[in-house]
C-alpha cells in the first residue's frame, strides 16, 4: 500500500506498534521489503533519491530502523550512512546489497550496522533481524510476521530461479550437495590425518607423564555449539599455544566442530540477542576468520563484524582459502605473555594499544585542544632512524608512536613483548575520520604529488562524511615555501593535519613547524593519500592477513621498494636481535 517515493505510509491505527522505519531504494526493487516492514512498523518512509531524503524528517516518533539498499540512486557509503543517521537518528541500520567491494564492505561494517548482506539472506532471517531491531528499541509488544517473511523468501527464491530451466536448477542443486559432501570428506580426512600421526602419540606421552603425577591430561571448556547449544570440548591441559588444541580434531570427527567456522566462544548462558543467534547458525570451527585476523593483529573491526563477514562469505571455496591463510597466520600465533602498555624498541617507546584505544586517545586530545604529534614506525623507518640521529630525536620527542606493520609484530614476538595490534595510518583513517565527523573536526591533507591529496580528499569526504578543510601537494620548497603552506593550513581551521611526505621528511617537517601549526593533531601518514586516491592499490586483505603486504608493494613499485624490503627486512630483524642482546645484558 505504499504510495509515491518520499511519502509516509501510515498503517491503520491499532494494527501495529508506533515504530517508524525508513527505506532507501527504488520503489520497484524494495516493494517486498516495504510490505514486510509494514507488518511491524506503523510508518514506513520510502526515499528513492538523495533529494527525497531531504524532504522527509524524523518527526516526534523515533525511527527504529533505516534500511539502505543498493537500488537507492546514490552508492552505499559511509557518507550516506552518516547523512541518514543525522537526518533520522535511527536506532538500527541495515544495508542490503547484491555485490559489495571488499574495501567498501569493511568500511560499512565498521560503521555499526546490525546487518549487511544480500536480499536473500535478509529475507531468510528477516524475523530475527527485525525482532532484534525492535528488542534494541525496548518495545516488546510488536511481533514481526514471520510467516510473511518466509513467504517472501520463497517468492524471492522462485524469482531468482525464474528463467532457469529445471535442468539448470537441478544441476545447481546437485553441485551444491556435492560440494557439501566433499567439504565434509575433507574434514574427515584432515581429522584422521592429524589424529593418527600427531594427536595419538602426544596423547600417549601426556598420559604417561601427567597421570602418574596426578595431573589432569585434558582441560574441559563449555562453548557455544551450532544453534547456540552448549557443548563441552577438551583441550590438553598444561600445554601452551596451538598444541593444546589438538583434541579439538576429535570434535571434527564427531561433527560438533567444523574445520572452518565461526570462532569458538566460551559458553555464557543462553544466547543474549538475535545477532548472536545468527552467528550461532554456523558451526564453530577450529579455524576462523576472527582468529586469523586477530593473530595477525589486524582485527580492527572487532569480533562481531568479522564473524558477520565470514558468515556472508562462507562457501567451500572460501573455507578452503581460509585454511590456506590459517597456515602462515599460525607463525604469528598467540603467546600467553601479557602485553605491556609500552613496547620498548631501539630506544623508542612505542604504544601497545588497540586501534580503538588509539583513536580514543586522539579524540581526548582533540577535545582538550591539546596538540599531539603522532608517528607510525615500520621496519623501514627504524632502519632509516639507525643512520639519522635527527630522525631518532624527532621520534623520541613525538607524543605517540604507533607500530606499523607485520615487522613490528614479529619484533614484539622476538622480544617476548607481544603487540596488541598493528596500527598503521591506512587502517586508522576510517576510524579517525568517523571520530572527526562525529566531533565536528575537519582535516587538512598535505602531501603527495599534485592532484593526489585532492583526489584522496574527495574519496574520504564521500566515504566517511568528514569535512576536508584543505589540501596541498607535498612538492614545495621546504625552506622558502613552508610558511605559505602553514598559513594555508592555519587559515583552513582544520583540527587535524595529515602530512604525507614519506618518512622521515614528514616527521621532521612536523617537528620543525609544530609551534607554528594550529591543528591539534599532527600526523605523518606516508603513502596514505596514494592509496586513498587510487593512485597506488593496497594489497588485498588476504595478503595482509598472512603478513605479506610488503611483497605486494614490491610487485607494484619494484624499483623503489625492493631495497626497502628485501634488504631492509632482514636488516631490521638483525637490529632487533642486537637490541635484544643489549637490553638483556643491561638488565643483568
Ligand atoms: N612525497 C611528497 N613530497 C616529497 C617526497 C614525497 O609529498 O618531497 C610523497 C610521495 O608523493 C608519496 C609519499 O610522500 O605520496 C611517500 O610515500 P611512501 O610510499 O614512500 O611512504 P611510506 O608510506 O612508505 O612511508
């Protein structure tokens, strides 16, 4: 019963609660969703274009839900999300899209959506999703019409199948059953391949050594199994690291755990909310995307978002790639050593915090209008620092230094001082921009070749909805033209200045002009604008997960990069080991 776009669709009084929802999308494409929501929400507002967003408003009743779809005339982005948030203040947001680029997905997910996925998945779980949005809003009286959702899903499936001959449909169904059987067969082969040659000998040794001493061989853990049921699993007690998990392969045989699945979570009573319930629809796995990302220290989006990403991508080929990624990621596997708040390396105090904590620290500094200089250090920076006393002094006087890249994570392991997260400028930018946008701060981009900062500014503004106060390229005479640039930065009113001249030039420039610069946050960001402008492509996420982003950079710019990494990486490890000896001898 919805009318033209931008118009509120009222339900007769008494048929539903007084909750409102807004849908962004083309009327023909989102009709089913409108009807579904109308069963639950008293008002459903439809906007087809950005102009129509402007003519509708929140009114007195709050919006419980905003559903953004890829049929809206503007591309789904963080900027759009922020505008919808400002306009309607919805309590929950959902994005529905058929295809999503890897990078855009990451950004959208980290923006606090409760659901991001395909139309099919949405309809399949619409009852849970809608229930969750209502529960979060505090109303217990409204019940979504589950039957309607199921019917819609059936119709949708039919429509998706439409045009396919029965032969094609049968072939597809057979292929999917075969791939499921093949996946289970692979699990059984892997389970036997580990149990017979590894688990059984280790078990015998453990039995012989621990039982006579009266020590337990296994430790029991109650965790969430499939469909959020509690299951008890066993690990070896008294062993550190991955060997302790060998008994989990028995659960692979029984089928209670999968080889690849959602992360194993300790049982904490019946599932608390619908979101957790979706996560539990998939069996927990010995290997999970969350575990891979957290062991390579790039789980910046947080556990829930990463689990969602896994669920939406799960299929046999994705699981197979996950297994391949898990093998090298094991090299960076966890130790039981507690992280120190500061990682001391080569006479520098490097912050050992998470990305969220780093952004919170910057936010606090901006609120107090306290000037802070921020540097990121990677192995290349620290190699340069070894032959450049000025750079070393500049780094020592910086307010905060963050560890950038897998080289620093490995250094942390070698020095038995594990790092919490890999904190680099490129991964930080989305979080920094969102914080800046919500606090009303603007950013000035300084550096890169002519045109690059402008191109990056356009992308950043559109993606994250943050104001860019100004841009300037990094190819000016630093002796004679710095004051002109500083004037421009100060006049722009920016609170955050990102300087991209590459290390150590950017850190030295910031240090030298710090007192003349008005922005409260001064940060050296290297090649960041090149990545965001699309001038240089960043390594795909799987390469970052296994710590080989540097190989991708060599492939892109072999002439400039080979020395930095091929010679630089071993040199850095040598310096770390030397530092280890120095600190050890000075401690004894
Ligand atoms: N650059 C600049 N001015 C200069 C030298 C370099 O703006 O005088 C820019 C260069 O265009 C590039 C960035 O600084 O965008 C350095 O990138 P690089 O990849 O070397 O930095 P990294 O992230 O590796 O430190």
